[in-house]
């Protein structure tokens, strides 16, 4: 449908784009009508002429018959659970009429610009700054941020560059990107042919069409020198594109592992209708102070942006990518397909959060571990280790907090600081539901079947009501699943994992293992905070019994022990100093908790760490064994 698109563009566009487009003179709009509200919005980004680490954006719009018009940059975008205020990276916002005269603009807060007299409006222009090089000053997670590195790399999470006019989120967007010829676009979005573009040896212009603002948000683009491969798995065309500055990693060397992993994912999902195209956009960071350090990824319907350190060995990179990309790919199941109204009608500036993060993030994370065992990518022992890791990590958070309340209020404390638990306990909630499903269906069905059934009731275009979900789940599963969710997810009763694992003949045991006071098996219980130079208690595994008895909790800041002060510079003394302690000695810790200084006293004991052991019970019944087999294919 090439032709249609091109001819529509020729009719509607008002081209002043970069002043580069040759003969195409757009019709000047002479009559203003409300109809214009539905006309396409034309945006252009110039990544050739980078000035002061900023790029210029121009938005063209036909005049609008309104008294004022507000332009928004998003405060938050789907898949992120914090306010990012992308408007704070916008400078020098200007609005012009057809004769190039400035129109009045009033900035409201971080993300809004009120434009006076939009009946005369022809275009707005502004400069956009990036987020990767200033991560010490903000908390925007790198895969949701932006990068401007002249002639080298551009991470265009488009919501950081392009906003929307009030009430016009459903308008079509035409995007032109002028880029250096040496850099190529990597994105799941097809380029659209546009015949009036002038390309030179120095620069080229790419053209993309998006059917609405959500579609713009859903299609990140990376510009970089080509380091990419494509492969296809069961009807999906996958692009793997890597930015590795040094260059340490080549896409061709990583492809076969990605291919194997995604083929296994597709097998795991079975008949699920996945996307036809998927792009993995991988940015490898130098990890220096002016580069990205928020490693991980953000999901989109047909792509993911992944940010990882370039210094990883190839083996480590492949392992991390397997975990990260499989998680993002499974997001196609939820929330990209199955989701609530809060997500479906996403409000970029006054977001309402859904109650069901346990589903969106927890189930997704669980799938990303489960498929690895059922498809033979990891051993049973490795699978159990991953489950143990989740149980340990979940114990660092408030185990009695209602997951639905937390999810609804995730943008605010004290819920916000428990966010990471959606990946830990969230995955375990799904594991228990999976086991319960296996038990009730005598091994026939699991949580994937449950989600698939739900996705026939609801889906991409049919969101559910948060409050309906448990009832809907009961309808396609068993009353026990609903009771489990009510008790452990809505009400927050801690889960007895031993009880559920026993159903599949897996024994849950605890062993006390000798530890050091501040470190256990290379996992320190403390870490230094660069910004404040302080030492804080923080660990992915539960603290040893000495620290627990002393009353230390996550996030406590260590001031001193027995009058010796500690900070980031002498943090390593902690290990040597504590080695000199003798059993029965008195120790006094001065710590800071919620800005209050506290004295904690204890006598020195032999530190031990409780280690969880998961083992297949040799005395399991035939039924238990059969459930285990149907659960993990072992
Ligand atoms: Zn996720």
C-alpha cells in the first residue's frame, strides 16, 4: 500500500522540513475548521546537526480552530513504573505562524506548553537533550532514556523527542529523520517511501508513518554504524542490532544463541499468536560517568531496547541477553496482549496504575525462567537455583504488603521501594499458581494455559477491569486459584513455598552455612553509595543471623562501629576489622535510618546464613512425580 501513503502525504503535508525537500509544495490551508484536528502531525528530527549535545525537532500542524492548544511531553510511558518527565529535556520551545512570526507560548510545569492563538499556528520547534550522559542527576532507566552521540549513536526512544497535542493522540504521525549517511536505523518500524526526499553522500532522510501517538511510543529507533543480523524463527523475522563502540561485540557472533533462545520461546508459547517482526536493539555502554548505567530493557510490541555494559565477556553477554530478551519477548503475552483499562487507555501525563503488576511483570519473569527448563536450555538444578534466588531476593522486601495495593500505588512510597519485588515474589506467585493449576488439572494445564484462556476473553483491543480479573481467572481455571490470589496477592499473606513445592515432590529445606560478618560467598551485605560517600546495608540475599539479631534492615546507613567511622573510602576495612572480633565481644553500631541516628548493640556471635535447599524428594508419590514432569518437563 505504498502508493496510497505517498499520495496522502503529498496532499496533506506542509513541508518546510529541513528545507531539503525539493519540489513538493504543500497546499496552504486557507480555511480553518475543526476537521484539522484529525489531520496528520508531521515531525522531523535532525540528528546530523547536533548542537551542544542537542538535536532539533520540528512539529508541523495545520492551524487549529481553538483558543489555546497544549503540547505535552510524556511524564511517564507504558512499561515504566516511575515518573520520568521527558519535558525536562526540552529547551527553547517556540511556536510560529505561517509568516514565521513567533506565537506566545506559556510553559506549565515540566511537560506542558500552552500555545496562544493556534488558529495561526504552523509549526513548533524545540531542542532535545539526552539522558544517558547525565544519569547521575536523574533516575530515568537507560532503556527508557535517550542518547545523542554525534556521528556515532542515537537512541531515539521517540517519546523523549516527540510529544502530542491535547486531544490529538489518535492523529497519524509522519516522522522524518535526517541522519548521517554512515549511520543506519534499527527499528521494527518499516520505513515508508517518500519520493521528494533529497539524499546526499553526507546525509539521508528516513520516513516513518505511525497510526497514532501510542504507535510512536511503541517504536524505538537506534541509529548507529551497521552491526546487525536478521534471522527468522517460525515465521517471525528477528533483527539483532548492536552498538558496541570499541567494538567488542559483533551481532554475528551472538546470533546463533539468540536464535536458539527465541526458537525455544516460540516452542514454549505454542499456538500463541506472536508478532511477525521483532527487533532487539542492544546498546552496549562504556559504563563511564557520561554513559548509560541502567542496564536492562524495556518491552514494546515488536521490539525491545536493551542496555548492557560493553565490558561483559561474550559468554556473560549471551547469558544476560537470554534472560533479558526472553523476559521482554514474553511481554507480548502480557501486558502487551492481556492488560487492564489503565494500560489500554494510557494517560502519559496523569497516569493511573493497574493493580496487577504481579501478572504483567511477575508472570513474564516466571515464563522467562520456566521456558528455559521446559525447553532444555538449563538443568533442573539450575532451575531450582533460580527459584531459590527469587525466594531469597523476595525476602528483602515487605512480604506482608498487598501486591495489588502496591501495584496501584507503585509511583509512591512506601510502595515504590518494593517495586523490584514484582520480579521476585511476582515470579513466585506465578510459580505457585502454575503448580496449583497442575494439581487441579492432574498435570494437564498450567499458568500458560490460564493466560491463553484469558487472552481469548480479553486481548490487544479488549482490556479488562482491574476489579474483574480474579473472577475472570476463576472462570477459566479453578476456585482455588482465585482464593490463592485473594489471600496472597490482594491480602498479602506471606506464601509458604514449601507447601506448594511439596505438591510436585520438591523438598524445601534450610541449612545454616557459616558466613563472614559483612560478606557471604562473594555477596557483600554492604555497598558504597557514590553520591553520598556512605556505606549502606543492601543485599540480594538475606542478612546473616548476626546482622539480623543486631536489628539491621535493608537501606540502613552505617555511620560507625565501636566509634570507628566508615564511608565509601574505608568500606574494605569492615572485612578486616570484623575478622578481629571475638565471640562474646560487645559491639555498638551507629546507623542512620529514615534520617534518624540509631544505636544498635549486640554481642558478637558466629555468623551464619540460612540457605534454602530445593531437592527432588526420592520418596515422592507417582502423582507428585507426574506433576513435576508436567510442570518442568523433567
Ligand atoms: Zn518486564
